[in-house]
C-alpha cells in the first residue's frame, strides 16, 4: 500500500509542476496582449474565444495567464465547439468559457487519479472498466451539460415564438416599424427569446447590418422555426414584401406545427405506457388475482 501511495503522490507532483511551468512561460509573455484585447472588448459581450467570458471593464491580472494557458492546452476545434454550445445555452454567468475549459482539463485528471487509487486498493476488471468509463465521460461532461441546457433553451424559444410573432404582428399593423415592434416584444417579453431579440437590437445599434444581426440571431440560437422566420424576414426585406403578412403567415404556421407536435406526443402516450404497464402494474395485478387461487391449489395438493 505504501508504494502505490508514493506513486500517486509523484504523479500529482509532476502534473502540478508541469502546469505551473506552462503558466510561468505563457503568462508573462502575452499579458500585454491580453490587456489590449480586454480594453478593445470592454463593454462588448462574446466576440471571441477569449472575450465572451470577460466582464465589461475587466482588468488584466494574474488570471489572464491562467486563462491563456487553459485555451492553449485545449485544441482550437474543441474551444470553438464549446463556445458554440455555450452560446446556444445562453452563456450562463456561472459557466464562463475559461472555467469550462479548465474543467475539461482538471476533471479527467482528478478522476484518473481516483481510478488509480481504486485499482490499487481493489483491482478488478469490472471496477477498472467502470472507473475508465467515468474518467472518459468526465472529459465530455461540460459538453453534455451545455447540450442539455441548450436543448431546454431551444424548446422554450420554440414555444414562445408564435405568441411573440402575434405581438409583433399587432404592433406592425398598428403602425410601428419592424425594428420597433421587435424592440417592444423584447421589452414586454420574458425568457430566452426576449433576451435574444434584445441582443439582436443591440447588435444593430452598434453598427451591424440588419441582415447580419438576423443571421447571427438564427445561428446563435440554433432553433429551426426561428431560423425559418429569419430567412423569411430577410427575403421580405430584400424583395419589398409586406412584413405584416409575413409575420401573420409565420405565426399561423408555427401555431399549426405546435398543435401537430402536441397531437404527436399525445399519440405516443399509449406506446410509452406499455412498458411500465407490463413491468410494474400487470405483475402486481396477477399476484393479487392469482395468489389466493395458487395458495388454495397448493393446499389442496399437499393435504
């Protein structure tokens, strides 16, 4: 037992030394660049892999080197994928990008050390397989959490979209422009859709074109009905079609699809109920009905 403990202590010490060495090499060299990038991105939200998680007016400090080290130790493809999932999840304040990247590096190391400790205490194929699977899953745990959060958010956006389009249709028919109707819907609404509409209005206010802001809205959310609505609005703006007619048509189609999804889920209920019925309810019912008869039959044959 002493030898595995010494081996684990040595591995932990070597890993910590490598991390500290990398931090000392990279932090001092690019600290000025990080400060300049922070000053340029001050007041903006989510413009690059390093920028989305820095609060407005953040100052370069000791954490900048650690953030740079975490980004450099992660492949660029993984950083972009994680940033895309983070954008679709709504960029929760408790889950900044650098913290998720650090979790992708730290969690496998922690579970790997725990795996070695478990295997040294009680070696076995089943225990080793379970420990290895847990270690691998911990590597992709941030992606799984963000994917689940993004699906929930996309579902909320899809449910709120028809009612929001109705509000915008009423505002446009009352004489407001499409941008003013969108701003009113964003101000009056709650939830992720209202937040995304407000973000789109902010993008247009800082200088983005209307088409770029709409396309960013569609790509940022990843909701197919919203993407279809954005495409219809862009075409209406391009060809001069009345926006009120487009809004009314899109709202009607989304409402029909929402009703169809509800009917589809209602038709799936009998199929989903079969397995709990066969595994949980029918055995208990058979025991209650056939139990006394079986006891009488056994008593008759044994007497």
